[in-house]
C-alpha cells in the first residue's frame, strides 16, 4: 500500500484552493505525486445540512429496518428503526442514536440511513462533518456501496468505508475499500490516529475524493491514504478487482456490537449519539 | 533587560495604585495588572528530579503504628525507559524491620506549580513481577492535601507500561506542590517484596482525555432520615475519564474539586469540604458538580427537625442497672460500635443538648456489647427510649445472656445464640414518628432462668432510629 501524509488546505478554504487549482489546470484526478493538490472536485451537487427539524428528507434518505441477515452480515446487535428515538433532526444536526432497550428481540436499537435509488453517483468528493459517539462496542460508519448491489451482490458491488470507528478507540479512524478478493476482515484498510485529540469531543470532516482509478481518504485537513488499482493488485497478489468505476450510494449508521468492534460491556454508556452536521457531495 | 522591564511594570502598578488612592475616585481594574503565575513546568523526573525538594522523596511516617519503610527508595542508573536513570522502589515484606510498606510524596521545591495547562500525570512503570501497586497520584502535600488525587491498583507488567492519571479539573491547580504520591505494599504478592521502576514522570497535556463522569457517594442515590444537628460527610468522591486507550480511568478526587449544593439550605447546608449539617425540618437533596458536569449520586435527607429530649426516667437509681443514660451511672461500660462483619450500620453518639443519644442509620445488625457481664437476676425489665426516624421503623432488640463462659456465641448460619448463650427477642415497631416512646421489654422467656451474665444487646433491622435511656430495672 502506498502511504501518503500530504497536508491539504483546511476544508474551510477548500473553495479558494479549488478555484486556484481549476485555474491552473484541467484536473484529471490521477496525480499520485507527493505535491498534488487534492481538492479537485468543486461542483456542489448534494448539500444536505439537516436544516429541517424532524425526520430526514425522504426524497434523499431511506432507512434499513431490522437486523438484516446475521446482524447485517457482521453479527451486529442492534435493531434498526426509523423512529425519532433513533433518528431525528434537531437544531440543524442529524442525531443517530443507539439505545439499550428490548425491541423486536434485540437488546439495542439504532438507525441506518441510505440514499439507494435516491442519490447515486460515480466519482466526486463525498464528505460529512460528524461528531462520533464513544464506548466499547460502538460502531458508527459513513460509507458507500455500489449502486448495482441488487444485481451484483457484495462484495462484487464494492464498498467504500469513508469512516469507520471503534468506540473503544476514540482517536482512531479507519478508512477501507472492499471488493472481490479483498473484503470483510481482509479489506484494504488504513487507520488514522488523531494525535492529542479524539473524535467524540468535537466535529470532524470525513471524506474521500474519488475519481477514475483512485480514492483519496482524508480527515479534516489531512490526506491520510490513497488507494488505486495498483494497490489492490499489490495487496491481493493480483487476485482483487477494482470495482470503483461505477455509481455508488451513501450509507450512515450507528451499529452496536458485531465482529468489527466486539460487544458493549458494562462500562458502555447508553444512549450514544452520532451527530451529523452535514453531508456534501461534489463533482467535477 | 527582562528584570528591568519587570521592575518597570511593578513601578507602574504601584504608581497607578497611588493615583487611585490619591484621587480616590472609582475606577475599574487597570489593564496592566497581571496576576502572578507559578512555574508551569510539568516535568517531575526525567533522568533526575526536576525542581523537587532536596529530600526528593518524603516518606510517610516511619514511626507510628503502621511504620512506612523509608529505605526502599532510590534511583537506578541501570534501568531506564528513556535516558539513563529511573526511580527505583523496593517494596518491603510486611515484617521488614525498617517498615512493612513504602510510600510518600514528591514536593515541588518552590511555591508550587501551575498545572492548569495539563490534563494528566503520566509515567512509565515496570515491575520485577506482575504485582499491583496500591495507590499513585498527586496533590498530596502532607499539609492540606487540598487537591489530592489517587488512582488505585496500578497493574505492573515486567515490561514498561505507560500510566495516565487524569486531572479531575486542571483549572483548580494554579499552585500545586504535591507532584507525586505513591503507596505500595505486598498485598498482591502474598507478602513477597518486589521492585518497581518509574521513569519519565511528568504532567502532560494529552488532549485525548474526555467524557468526564464525576460521582459522589460512589454514584449511589442514598435516602436517609435525620434530625437537626446530625452531620454527614460526602464520601465516594470520584472522577472518571475515558482515555485514548478506551479505558475508563477512575480516580479518587478530593472534595475541593467539587461544587456541592443542597437543594434546600433551610434543611441542610453543605460546605466546600463536603461536610453536611442538618439544620431544619423538611427534605433536601445534596448533589455536586465537578467542572460544571453534574456528578452522579446524591444524598436525600428527610429531616424531622428538632430532636426532642428523651423522657426523664421515672425509676430510682437503686432499682436500675444502666447501660446508656445521662440520668444514671453506668452499671457496666459498653462497646457502642462493635465491628460485626457485614454490618452496614452507621452509629453516631449525638450530643442532643447535653442528653447524649445513639443515632443508628442504615442498620442491618449491630449491637451494644457490655465490657463485662451484668448480673440481671434482680432485674425484671429492659427500658429503651426510642425515636423512630422513619414511619416504618422496626428494630429487633435481642437481649443476650452470654452464659458462664462469658463469651458471645452466635450461630453464624442462623444468627441464634450458640453454646451456653440464651436471648430474648423483642420487635419494636408501630411507634409514632416525631416523638420518643419508652419501650419496656420484660426479661422473660429464656431469660427467666438465665440472666446472670447479660452480655449484649443485639440490634437487628430498623434501619433508622435513635436510642436513649437504655437500662435494666426492677418493677
């Protein structure tokens, strides 16, 4: 895996950076040299600020309900609902809340929002500003799945995990891709540690810039990983297939327990809330 | 140049004060005034002590009933996590002639340090074996110990391990002399001595200590009845932070970190040390905040108000063998606070305007154990004046004769008298709240034949009541 730690401008000044970048060149998005400018997608096509109180905008968001198959494939412990107790917009932020309660045979409830069939896009900059919850067994995620998943089941559809995080590791972010030959526990992942800070005490921006044959992972103003078909080939000894040249949709959820994070323990405090300030998508 | 500037500022401050006095007109504080701040260096020991007193290690009392061992402390130039040297502590065996445990403090050699810019005490530690160090912390200065913080049961590894002890509220530590505190014995090693090393000891700003969860009364919500004048202490004071490792680290925090509140100051007041005094009738809730975060746990006091004086006994002294009463000379002295294993009882000898009474709270079982047996052959009755603190107060008194061997023998499974012991049990309940009732218990049952070695009154249940004028008499 090629690892890069390239400082980019703060998100707040990205627009300016982008203007400069556009002025300088037509962006192919394929640069891999150390001096690249990464804020290359500037045309805002989705600007979800969660400004309307109540339930999320049904024209953009759907919900996965229930426990899926085998706890959504990960032995997760929560039952997903669309009740306001688990998902609600208040004061301009989206609250996804995991609760400890008996519900439909599960010990926890929470919510999972998806944009399938409502917002799907190939390439672009996808980012969300989120304050994460904490505690053993708490597993929030901001991620994407290939829009052809109904015809082309996972892992063939592909998965991009922009943000995953274990509540018991409050300073560590995980960004991953999954595809044929590299999925589940063998996904191609990289952790980023927030030095002298943590993700549950303030908002942070989690994003990717995704173009033909590259995905850049960043948090706040730090680009911490770039993945390309060459990386997939290296990581899988040529077995893996790059499945990211097609439209994907967005998911946001707060899972409890499961194989990635382990079960909550007696010290895990409930409820736990993932607070989303905005979700934005840019394209060229 | 720097000195000159300082002098200059002082001069200006003095001058401006002078002007203020001379003109004696009202004015705001000068923008030029800067409060003195103290040394803000966080280092305590790197390869040598940093800014500590010449003694470096100030031991607990090596004399006294539980002597600390001052000999096991030093530095080690052969062991270090970083650099060339570490602190070496040899924990003695309990029977060591120099003292059975080791502990003490490191003090800042100056006026104290400004620790407001840090959020934790950190150090690396390793042991010669996987023992547990009883207590480590800071804020103990062998004077007020005002901002003492203690973390308990630090697990040693035989390799270096970083320990993080969060500061409950750094803003309080503007001038702290107590840089480090530890206390170690061999409880975890079955009495075998061991060695541990500490290196890179300092206060740090980690930035990843979060999710404070303070508690009083260990997070319990406790309800307790009371009368005017009874005092309680806020106990079980802790602060818990979630560390970057995901571990919830709890420390014992001194009362000075907390802000205590009584919801009704006409019922009870609480001071900054967490000392509560009941002052009036009614209900109040004692709660606390630490750095503006509400602490879990509370004490809910239901006060009956003024405790009336117990009734004056009508019996003449010649007919009385007294156990506890200001009206009579004791026939026998008693242990009023016996240590019965498993007892939850709190006992307070309360000076009710010169007529002392016994206040029992949260009683499951306790007793009044006579120092010598009492021959009650000529007595017929036991009197107890009872003031119930709850409407439902129900306390069983077990009058125990301990028999010729004069040993209190109780079957640990049944609670019944064992061996040559006998008792008479009497349930006191259904009393009118808010007043004293004189309860007279006849010495009948098994006591008819055996009451020449009366040894104890066992008190079961209640759980909240006040006793006075406890005496045997002859009808």
